[in-house]
C-alpha cells in the first residue's frame, strides 16, 4: 500500500491511482497545490500493484544513450512555432500517419495542464510547446494500455517520471509504443500557475469569464529568437497580446528559474539519466555550436538522445548531426541530474498565501542577488587571506 510519509519521495505521476483494481487511491492536492495519493484503507486489498508502479520504489540503474544528436525539423515554419527544434511534432506526425495516437500535455478550457489523447494533427497542435506546470494524468496510462493491446501505435510524451511510471504501469514492452521523454528541470505547482493567472492575466481582460477570452498561451514564443524567448498570452478579441514578457521579466517564470517553486521530488528525480526507459529524450541544445549540417539561426535546435534502436529508427528524415554525450550533459545538465533546491523553497508557498506572485518574484531576485554578493565577498576575503598567509 502506498503511504506518503516523505513528500520528496512522491513525484505525483498518478500511476498508483490508475492501476488500483479497487479504485481506492485518489489524488488530492496538498497545501502547495501538488497532487499526492490518498488511500481508502477500508477497501484496499493490499495487492501491491500501486507499489510496483511507483518510480520512487522501483529505482533503475543509470543508462547512457545509444546515440546523441542535435536535430531540427526540416520544416522551418514548424520549427519556429515549436519550443526547440520541432522534433516532437515530427515524431507525432509519423505516428498519426500510421493511424496511431499521440498522448501529451495540453491546456483545458481553464488553462490548467493535463494529459490527453490526440488522433489527428489538429489535436496534436495543442500539445506543442513547453508547459511549465505539472500536468494531471487523468486516465492516460489506462488509455495507453488499451490502445496498445488493440495494436494501435502510440507516442507517449511526458517528463522523466511520467515515462518511467508508464513503463512500470504497462509492465511489458510494446513494439508499437514510442516513449518520448522531455528533459525537465522540475515542475511548479498548478496552484502557483492559477494564482499568477488570477493576479496578472485575468484582471487585464474585460470579461466576467476571463479564462474563456484567452486564445493561446506560449511559454516559449520565438518572434525575438529562441534564446530570448517570451511568454505570450493571446486574446480571442484583441489584436495585442494580454501578456508579452521576456522570460526574465515574467513573475511566474522568474520564480521557476530561481528553483524555489518545484515539487520536492524534482530535486532528487528518480527517473533521470536513462532510468525512465524512454526510447527518445528531447530538450533544448543550449549553446549549440553550428556545424556544416545544422546552423544555429536562433529558431531552435533540439538535443536528441536515442536510447533504443526503435528511437533511432523514428529519427529518420530529421536533419541530424551527431554530438558527444558529454557536450549535452554540460549544456543541458537537467538531462542527467536534478537541480539544487533553493534555500527559499521551504517557505515559498507559505509566503504566497499573503503575497502576490510579483511581490515574491521581487523578494527572490533581491535576496538571491544579496546572497551572490555576500558569497563573492567571502570568496575574495578567503583568497586574500590565503595569499597573505
């Protein structure tokens, strides 16, 4: 039976609630807005399936990828509308053309993030672009299993823990499953995202139902370049954007970058470094150095880790250039290791109970700057002391 006594040992993947044959496990938000399993012990039969699907209880060995690439979608327009190099959409298109289904994160009508099943490229469009909020999984593990049992090809995309949870849930390999892991630096709470929308977005919309007036949310809009991306929230009516902030200006995104808002398990992720058993791992190839095959035109370049032969097969047709794994680990360390937990994480969600997200952003920026100055002074004092003595 799943019992959460240490919140850093639950990644919120929701696999336990979906595999329970008695449906006695429900996901409930804690005071920070993160979902955790609650077991109705009165109907639990102690079958142990929940424990067998838990990434935290079934740790794997680290594995290096078979091959490593920088990659871009050959269609420049698709790449411009994608977070990185447009590889996810390319893979999704292949699966849809095979009569398959694509499962990934999208927004619901209230702009909460959830996983859904898409059977057309039009529906896949909703899954494009990064979403810096933990998604609700609903019943997608069950749907994935049913599709695969019926012989339907499936591309399942998600964070490392979600992919690992899926593999444990299925408990067998399926030739028609393409598991695509997205490099993740940790997920913020849906509560923080909701608070940001209510404080900084909805007041700008003249409507009794402001969420219904939003047409699109892009965390990684590239009109000013891939490296200098903006957070853009568009209106159905107005020609101007409701929000158009560079990433370092946006209060929500700034809090994310300070590493003070992530789920506790994200600081010790159980599924990174090849442990998720994905076929392909995708992310940004930051600080990419151009070569004769792929030139960095600031429209986005993806890092692609091919973890299985199946994964390599699906990459055919992309513009690829082989790279060293060490280069990827240096330029996108989140591919293999968790980020450090900010000293401001412990009380962050308590503070935003009586502060706005923007006030908290200012607090974090100010205090992080002070700590950097103090640490630099301490290093200088230490160096001077060593030189003197």
